[in-house]
């Protein structure tokens, strides 16, 4: 376990002057030719600390250079487009500061071509994602494409089987599944026929029936989005999130919506206005719809949660006439708040396993008033971090299993360089077994009643 202690190594000033604290190298293709404008990423992680990354771009000679100045070990990754994206061919090498003759060989990979059309005409603007087959098409990090003739060309795709999703303004998701590629292959999928999305329209009115001008009308699933990273318009489009504003007559129109992800809770539609208030949350039916939304003056709820022990937990505010578990807020420190709540009674609860037995609180909300609520978490579980270090930590064959299973799911951190972190949020004290290879071999561990956060480390070698 990490004990929090620090080690200080004293070196002479002359030694510091003599050591070259750069990483210098060259990127070439499989024929030995320099690769210009390649994205190079150096990743380091200090003991127990967050990952540090440094970016560079190769010059005309394929050369790159990092000023690191810390003597640490790094994993250097390079791709022709984005070394962070899994779909691109990536070359990797483990290096240290002072290595000035690094050479990475970057194969060309595969390419995909096609033409995106809508109503038999080229679609000039659209986004595309290339993801593993099990990933949802309603997400990812789409690449923006502008092409007057609708042509799509994706280069340097890694060997494997991929799911390709394409979406443009007003269209549905177009999904191309089981696209199998090998290095050096060029695949032309021909014309990709897009379909129009649903038309959603209606009016926003206040309680007197008067039209509400300038109301925001939203479609999506994120209610109470504080704490979420900002997303681009294209990312919102892929996730089925839409927003528009009412006209002088209170009318709104969404012309082309695709928000119903298979196997996921229905999207919502709602409206809000800075002074007129907000509407109820309503599930959005499939197909073209005409929906009238009525806004009411709103109130607020402010609350605190004791006994969190550092856990990052969501809070829900539920009223009986709305879809369940949709209004949510993040806890900052031990405080949370809900804005734009319609008057009425709400059950406020924590997103924790049932076995934690944290009672919900009933609170009444009045227009233009702030109500207060207090939740107490008296947990007997701990947060268990399993830190896996070493060369194999950058590979995909690490599958951490805890036996017996914890109360809650495993949360996987982003894998960076020599380290991977697995977090078990609700683990009862006791004797367990941990497997790193999918239940083939096991290691006995003991989880103590305290502290509330504990770390177990495994080293797989460099």
C-alpha cells in the first residue's frame, strides 16, 4: 500500500548539468521514410500521482523532441492523427529522459472510403466515429468532416473490427457494423444513405396560457449537468442531445432528431426560462411529435451529505409525476443543490447500493423559495483501489476480479503508460481474493475496517 511518505535524493549541481533531460527521436514508416506531422505523446506517472502528458508534432524529417527535465520513465506513443484515439495505428516505446536516439516505426494502417448522401445528394457536413464493435454509436469523440461532394476518407486505421457511426445535421445515426480491416487494406463502402430524423415541434406557454418567448427547449438525458465536461455541438448531436429557443409566438421546432438509443432509457424533453420558470420532465415518444410544454415558477433545494468519506456520489431529486432518477446533481465537498424545481414534494436520495441503507429525505419546494435538506451516510464499507503497474499495464488483457464481489460495480480509470487503476467503491471489510487475469490465478488480500480508502498495488514488471 502507499504510505504517503516521500523520498528525497540529493544530487550535485554538476550532475544535474551533465544529464541530458530531453527525449529526442524520429518517426519513420515501414519503408524507413520520415513521417511528417505525426502526433507524438509522452506519458509519465509519478508514484501515486496523476498522469502527466506532453504533446509534440514531428517535423519534415520525422523528428520530435521533449524537454522533460525530471529523470522519469515515459511511454512515447505516436500516430499520424491522434495518439489518444484507439482506432488509429499507434507505435509505442518505453523511454526515459536522456534517451536522444528513439526510433519509432509507424505503419500506414488501413483506409476506408465512401460517399455520404441524403435524399440522393451529397451531404457536405457530418461527423464520424470509429469505435470497437461493443461501443455505443450514441457517443464517442466524432471527427468533423466537411466535403462538398460528401466524400469520406479515413486513413491509418488500426487492424481490427470496427463500428463506424455517421451523423449529420437533421439525420439519424448511420451505423456500419463489423468493418474488418488489416494493415495496408483500402476499403470502399460506396454510397452511405442517410435518413432524416424525427420532427419535434410545439409551443411553450406559462400557467396563464401566454406564449413564452426565448424559452430554452431541450431534448436529452442530462438533467443537472454541473460537473460534466463541456461537449462540442457535434458530440451532443451524436449523444442525442438537442437544444433550441422559442420564437415570438412561443413556438419551437427540432427538424431531425435521433435521440432514442436502443436499450437505454427514453430521452426527455423539457423547457426552461430565466423568469417564467420550467416545465415538467417528459419522456419523448418516438416518431414525429407535437408537444406543448407549460412552465411554472420554480424553487431550489440546497443540501449537505455527511459521512461520504471522499466518495463521489450523485444525488437524485424525484417527484411522482416525472420519470424516475432523472434529476441529478453532483456533490461538491459535501454540498449539493437543485435549481429550477417545480413546486411540490420531492424525495432526495443518494445513488448508492441498496445495502448501504441510506434513507431518502422528503422535501417540499415552493416557488421562489430555497428548501434545505440533510442526508447522512453511515457506511460500513471502504473504497478499494487496485493499482496495477508495469509494462503490461498498457495492455488490454488485465481483467481485475474481486471475490466475493463488492456491492457496487468496478470503475476503470483511463489507462496511461505503466499504470492502470481499478476502483471498487463499496467493499465490506474482510478477506478477499483478487485476480488480474480473469479468474485464472488469485491473490489473497485483507480489507480492513479503516481507513475509508485503501490501495493495493501489483507490479507486472517493466
